[in-house]
C-alpha cells in the first residue's frame, strides 16, 4: 500500500471533518487530499519522482504535513532535517541523501546556504505557486519495502545516520501505536513539538492514520497548551516528560478544564513517578511508551488499565513487535535482569542510508540492537533503565543515572535533573547530580537522604551542581548529557563532595 491511501480513505469516509488545525486555519480531509494532489503534481513537474529525496528544513507549519503526504503520493522520500542543524550539518544531510529538491522557510534559509547553488531550494512561503490546481494524482503503487522517510539521527557520535523507514514499516508502526493507545477518528491530538524529529513526525502520521484531528502548534508554551485543552477540546497529548511536566507545573493546572483529555503518554526519557501521579490525580491515565527512530517510533506502550499497576513500566510490545533483553553475547536474559533492549518486527528500519557498516552493527541476526538498557518483568512488561552510553561504572558496579534521576526529581524545589559520571581516583567514576531549581534552594544533604532511602550506597551521588539555567536539550527535548559530562569533567577538583 501507499501511506497516502489512508488520507484517501478518510476523504471518502469523513470528507468534511477537520483533519488539521493550525492557529486559525483548518483543513478538512477533502481539502487536505485535494491540496496534496495539487502539490504532488507541482513537485512532479519539477522533476521529483519515485524514489527521489526531498529535503525538509521547516518548522511546524501546514506545509510540512502537506509535503510529507504529497511526497508519499509520488512514491518519493521525505528527508526531515533538524531545525537546529548548522549550515554544515544541513549540507551533510542533503548531500548524503542526495536530495533532488530542498524546501525551507524564510527564518531558516541561512541553513541551506551551502546547498543552494547545487540543489533547487523552494520556500514554504511561496509553496502555493507549486500547486497544479485541479490536478488529480494517482498514488504510486508502492511496495511495503519502498522508503518513504529517511530520518537522520541526532549525530551524538560522528556524522548523523539516516534511518530508512518504509511504507510498510511506518504503516505497521502506525497501526500498532493507534491500537495500543486506542486512538480513533473522534480524537483531537495536540502536537506542539517539532515535526522535524521522528517523535513529532510519528504523532502527525499516527493521527493521520487514525483519522483523528491534528491540532498543530508552531511551538510549545504550557499556558497555550492549557488553552487548547479548553477551546479545542483536545483529547490526546503525547510528549517527552519535560513538556508534560511544564504543563503540570503551570499555575493554572489545578483549575484548568482538562475534562476532554483522555490519553496522556510520555517517553523519550525516564518519566518521574511524581509526574505520573500528578497527571493521574486529574483523572487522566498517564501512559508511558518506548520508541526509537530505527523502530519507526513504535515499540512498546503501557496499556491504560495498567497505568497504576505497572507504574514505571514502558509497557508491552505493540502488535507485530517482539522485544527481548540480552547480554553482551546476545543471549536472552531472564526476567528481572538488566541488559540491552533488542527489537524484531516489520516496523524495524530497512537500514541506515548508504551505510552498510552501521547497518550491520545495529541489525544483527534479525534483531535491532537499540543501545538502550532495560529489563522485562515476569509478565513481559518492559522497564527502560538507561542508555548504555549513559551508564557509569563505579568500583566495578553498574550505576544507572536514570534510577538516581527518578529519586532526585521528587525532591522539593527540583525542576530539572540529570546525573552524569565524573572521574574518581579510587572508583573510576562516581555520580554527580546536575540540577536546575529555578532559584529554589537545594541542599546536598537532602539529595543524599532521599537517595539513601531507596538506593544502594554505591549509587548515592557524590557531587551536586545547582545551575542558574535549564539543562541543555536537543530538539526532541532530551538532555544533552555529553555536554554536561564535558562541562563538569573537572568537578572533583573544583567542588566539595556532598557525601
């Protein structure tokens, strides 16, 4: 099938229902299908054909969604790019993906300076001129293994790698996620974080697959989110923990009308139990999920009826997915033991674009090796422990920063927290807590006392830094721990230990 066939279905089934809202602008399913037909015809006239790549350097806007659908109709491939990329990083991706066309917007045009002399660059502000009005397009008869997106990783180590996601992998991921969270055509889904990273793209496309209404925002502001729950009667909100936490921390949270909100789900980072409790106290089941780009953004979801019984779990594999936890020799570990999370199923990427070495390293014996650490309980529920690269070894013992972060996040006054390993002359590494409190006092004794109640002594943090500014994050909201490790590498020589 072609992914854009889904929109054709909703056009026939619910032609006059609103598919997309952006500010004061609304598009029905009929309008969205007609406009993307016209846009696909215009792109085809510019030479974009089946298998060709279209680079997207855009913020959240209607044109981003329309381009993705139009590209799918043609059997071409969309290549979203991080809006925080430098011009050099944009140039790398455009050249690596061999993009035939690039679309950007006025505010981001400087990012394409390195490619504008070699590839045609279109501006979103003038994209209406690319529509061949009144032209009907027959969707390309794509196969399940034909690419539809190349999503580049953040490039935390070396150059970014492009995960090749296909019509088949994205369709299966959409089905699995929609079934797991019970999303349907009557839902209204708020999306205020970037379409340009896989999580945002997934929320858009899963909403499209379900026939629900996408309430798209150019950015995130917690007060505005609360407004939309009231005015748009938003029913579903999927976001990384820091975004949902800012909604909960807003002064209006206790009295805001969130009666329409029935699906809350978070992932991308460990979800503090205090956040789960705060959302569930308003009568909203707070779900967690686990996903990654290479798995088409759908791996596990915690069912709503288990929100309280399995607090802290990322849930069960979505339909068609199989998850294991393995040791260093790729042998499956018994329930309760921590190892690497591996994934098998049709939603797994085809591979890394033109990078057979990285593909072979990640896809082994039919399993996607995620680089994440976790454990399975006796019922097969997944608990994500940490990123393997974030784990530190203190005196030969494994210390998972996420365990400490969950505890410290509940200490009064803590707004944001990250734990990184810093050098220790005897133990090799030792945990350091990096916190942002927004001006509230935070004592080392309180941090150690909170941790000592639930953590083994070798996991207790030895250093505390209270920052004057929030933690550095990437576009998807994940803390940039590599930056923190670099910034605080000399902490033992400059700060007094807290224990």
